[in-house]
C-alpha cells in the first residue's frame, strides 16, 4: 500500500511525502519527520517520529486499515493536522 502523508499546522503545509508500506519494516525520512512502517495482516502500522525543530510533536503511531482512499483523509495530532491518502497500487 502506498500512503501519501502531509503534515500541516494552521493550514500551512510543513512537509509532504509518501511511503510504500510492505511486510518488511522500513523507515523513510520525509524531511519534517521520519516514518517507520510495516504491513501487517489487515493494517499498516506507521510510526511518525524525529520531527524537525519547531514541531512540538514527539511520536505518533497510526494503525491504518488497508484501503484505497477516495480523497484526502485527515486526523488531528495535538494541534497539527496529518492528511493522508492511501493507494493499493504499491
């Protein structure tokens, strides 16, 4: 599953990138944070950490169902917004 991630603060884009989640655990540096990820049965575990200076987030673990997004989805993370879009083509 390919997951595109974007971190925003007050509607300002801080960083954006994508990861290909596979059964092999990997870590990608997306600039504003690192994303460690692994595909499990039925879900993808994505851990966001090592945020750049100025971002007050520490670590966030996402347990994301395997799915194809029809549009951008988002969640609130302590005053930040994490937008994401999932594709099954990876």
